C-alpha cells in the first residue's frame, strides 16, 4: 500500500469507477472500501462531512472529494503514466470536456433513461445533441486523449458501462455504428483495454440495479388516485 491510499466508493457508481481506473493506469496500490449509501459509515461521514457522498480518496490520512477533483489530485501526486496532456491549451480542453460530460451529457442521458415509454423519443433528443459533440471531438483519434487512454476517456468511461445497460432496459439503441460510429468504436476500444476491462462492474448486475431504479422513478411519477 502506498502511504495508506484508500478509496471509498460503491460498486455501481460511475464516479467511483473512474477513480479506480485512474489509479490502475497510474499503477498505484490502494484499498477499496465499498460503502452502503443507505447506512453510511462513520469514516465516510468523517472524511466528507459536507456532501456525505462517494467517492472519497484518502491519501496518508487526508481526504480528497469530488471525482474530477480527485482525478486532478491523482495526476499531480503520481507523475507516472500521465493522464493529462502537457500542452496547457490541451489540458484546458481536457478539463472542459470532462466537465461537459458531468454537467451536460450525464444528466441528459439520465433524464432520458428514467422517462416513460411514451416520452422516450422526445426525452432522448437532448442526449443525442450532446453526444454529437463527442462524436465530433473523436474525429481522427482512437481515444479522446489521442492514441492512449487519458483523462477525458476516464471521465467518459461511464458511457461504456451504462449505455449498454440503458439500451437493454429500454430496448433502444443510443450509441450505434450508424448514428455515432466514432463514439461506438471508442466504447469498444475503451472497454477492451485490460486496465479498464478488469475493473468493470458486472453488466447483468447493473441491469438489475438500474431497472429497479427506473421502475421506482416511474412509480413515483405516476398519478395517484
């Protein structure tokens, strides 16, 4: 263990898995602590008293919270296998796309996912508009970072995990070879990279979890007599 590196996360969290991937790419040894978010541990509440959320990275007894901030910390602390570009302009662009993913892409896909069947066509329109920007950004590149996995790929890695889950639950294609050929190819390449594939949550377990979440959301939104 490298100076007591610990990661508080849950098995299904897209924010936690990106930290796992980053640490694995860097070759950092760490302890994974899976939290029950219904009964949060005293340590999680101690390390993140403001938001009381995962992920939390604890390095030598000191906590770092919020996944994109944690990724910056990892890059600044462990210099091997850089995740960020060296060029300042390219680094700024990488930060932009990572934030765009969390601020725009993820909420639009989640909104589409929890909608009822009759609303799907309209609900997916904002998500498709956001995905078009990613398709454009991938032109001429294997990964968002170029020829190897970088910070933007890790930030968007949840697409490779959760989009197939949402597609199965909805029986609809969101990212396919016809609509988004570059993004579709990126998902395949990213998913099969050993450092990524070895840490992915089980697909069927994710399907069961998110189907239950969607059913609960639809039930809560349904009119009651």
